[in-house]
C-alpha cells in the first residue's frame, strides 16, 4: 500500500504559475509510473502528464510546452510545474501511481487549481 498526498494547488491569475507536489508514504522506486490527472466540473478525469522510472514523460496535447513533470525517487515525490496557466486548466488535480507488474492503482485525494482573474 502507498498513500499519496498532493499539495500546491490554489488560485492563480491567467498566465501565472503553480507547482504541484505529490508525496508518497513509501519508496516509489517500485512504482513504474507516476502521473497527474485532472478533472474539471462536469468533465471526465483526464491524463495531464506521466513519468516513468526511466524518466520517460508523456503529456496531454493541451499542456505540452507549458507543464513539466518530474520525479525524485530519493524524496518519494513527483512534481508538476505548471506555467502559462489558462482558465481552462482549472480543475482538481490528482496524483496517480502504479507498477506495471500489479493491477493495483493508487490515487491521491486531489488538490484544487483555479485559474481566474
């Protein structure tokens, strides 16, 4: 089992930046994939970005060039640097982690990001 806790959300003006962090309760080295998802009101949860243990990243087209995902296995954290934020980035952002060798999927409780003037 692993617990994930997100932090760093808040209210920011369009064009601003936020850095989200996801802290795991144990070593994440065995968790091949760490990812960020988001869910806006009335919409389905969608993948924002993911990163593997080998550092391979994947981004939704809507955030490419603006968001950067990173992981620090020594600190058991995964981060999401969000720049040039837009109102359409407003959502609850969730951290997800899993191993490709297990059907178990771990989710955090989410952190609210609101982009508004």
